[in-house]
């Protein structure tokens, strides 16, 4: 793609939003949005929002359009979407090393899928904006003390003190700036040659050679190397390998933040959320008549909706009518998270009923959120085997319905944490104590992430 053909660099126009379009961006306010923070001082909030309304966009409308066209390929079965990253990013962990290891992990998984699964991969991070968490309870009690729940770094701090748990509007700005520095690094990695497929070996560096999947990856990397050398000898043009597309995704939970970071695209006059390329609506906030569905129906980014085991045919069709009324390929993805125990019962029925009516939609598997358990020794965890079983159930359900299994949405980190049970290194309940670092949900570690990629590659080539 040359510079001039790339819609991301199209000349800036002067299109304006209509008054109706602008009014439409405020209607969510009348719909009692769920899972929002409660700020004490409206003036403090307003000052922050005013600043956010004026800051530069983090992502650009043209980039979101490119992603939409990539997801259209996913929906059509010609590409596979891979989204991975923390359940909840934290400000403290937005360091170069941690971000790099997460990106490396996603790139390694993508290399495995592309090579072993023979499919182009649309790469996305739950990154550079994944700071707000829905919680099942507003409060948390420890040793007789009750405080507001931790709702993600964009709202409060995890530390269990009244001051830390206060909902602090200043954190909205910190989330913006942390997203900006994270994106800056992502752009450097993916545009500056680090993500070049010719460096497929280097992505494994710095990880533990003792992990079972490390060597398996090395083997694939050697094969990719050989194939690239062969192509090189044939005179192939490798310029396209130097840069890689990597998109930023997060849950659009905090509507004041998303609204303040919505901009009018000067090419078209359409609103885009510029906090990230891809936004999704969580399982808890996908109420059809709710504020989140209303707000996201007004922005033109590609969006996702999580679907748990209670989702019905009617839910799906009405969500499509509302969020994708023009049936635009790649605009909408459904991210199913049924749980290993339910997916084989629920998903085939749902797909049989609606799958063929919405061919423009991409279906993606989140094998994490339906499989959360508490270990005997009190850790919030998941079993790797359940995660893999849900992915297998997802592929089987789509095979049965004749629809497209389009992608994977997972919680992972590049670090060698012990948060999910099982995997090649056989983490057991005692092992969870070793390095359990997540503040919200358990993540696959680097080794488990690679193992997942190998398993999915097999499912893709069955
Ligand atoms: C999440 O993705 O971290 C999450 C909270 O998911 P869900 O809305 O599917 O529960
Ligand atoms: Mn989570």
C-alpha cells in the first residue's frame, strides 16, 4: 500500500456534523448508564472533561476505517482476528518492557497462526485504553471494613484505603496520557521494524527457554525463516513486511470519557471515538435500550458486543438492527463468552437461528470470561483446559452451522505470571501463589499464550 492510497493519510477535509448528529451523541445521558463512577465534585469532573474535549485524538478515523475493512475480511472467512492483552491495564504497568513483552506475545501468536494456520491475522491489543472495569458489586468488604470496589485505574486505585478508592476525575486525564504513551510505543514497534516478520526469532528472546512452548515456537520460527529466505532468493518484494498493522481495543465502559474523546471526522462529518480503534460493549452493559448500546450506535468505529450464554436470537437481531442498521461488513463483531460447559449447547443453536442472517458480522471467541472459578486456596483463576475446550467448542459450533469462526479475544500478558491453572508448565493451585499479579481477571502467561496459538492453529487447519 503506498502512502497515497492509504486512507489514513487522506487530506483533511472540512465536513461538519449536522445538529442531529451532535444531539445524538448526548442521548445516552437519559438512559441511566450502568457501571459508571460517582464523582463527588461536578466542577472537578467538568474541568477534566473540558481538557479531554480539546486534546488530540489518540487514533484516527481513517485508521478505524482500515480496521473495519480488515474485520470485513474476518467476517468473510479470509482473515482471523487476534485480540489480546490485560483484563485491566494499570498505569504502573505501562512500562516499555511490559508493553513490549505483551506485543511480542501477540506477534508470536500471530506468527504461529499465520504460518501453521495459513491465515492472515488482524492483530489487536486490549491495550492503550483498557482501564475501566465493570464490577458485580459497588463495594468490597475486608475485615469488617467496606469501601468502594476497585473499578480500574481510570476511576480509582486498587489499594484498600478510602483515599485510594475515591472516584477521582483526574484519573481520566492520566488514562488519556498513559494511552498516548502506550500507543506511541506500539506505533514505534509496529512501524519501526520491530514487528517485521523477518525478526520472528527475536520475538522469542528474553522469554524462558525452560518453558515447554518456547522450543516449539523456535522450530516454527526456523521454518518461517527458511520460507522467507526461499522467497527472498526468488526475488520477492519484502517491503510490506517492514510495518505491521496493530490496533488498539478496549471496553467502552466509561461514557463521559468516550464522549469527551469523540471527534467529528473532517472527511465525512461522522463521529468517531478516538480513544481507540475498536471499542466493545461488555456483557453487563449490552442492554438493548441501555446507554452503552445507544452511544456506540452513534460512532463509526468498528465495535464489538460480548454475548454470554443467556443471549437469544432476538438479542442478536435487535443488536444488529441498532448497531449495524446498514449491515456494513466489519462494523460489528459478536464476541461470544459462553463458558466451556455451555458453549456446545448454546452457540450452535444461536448460530443456526441467526448466523446466516448476519453474514457481515464477525464472530469472535472470548474463552476467558465464561470460565472464571475460585481455586481451593482462594484465587480467582481459570483452567487452561476449559479455555481450550471453549475455543474447540466455538470452532465446532461454527462448523456445524456453516458460519465463520472469526477470531480469538483473550486475556494475556507477556510476563511469566501464574494466574491460570494448567498449560504446558502444569501450574497447580499451589503454583498460583508464585506469581499472581493481576488486579482483576487471571491472564494466560507467555507460555500458555503460545500453547493456545498452537492449539488454535490446529483447529484452523482441521
Ligand atoms: C472483560 O472483557 O474484561 C469483561 C469484563 O468481559 P465481559 O463483559 O464479557 O464479562
Ligand atoms: Mn476480564
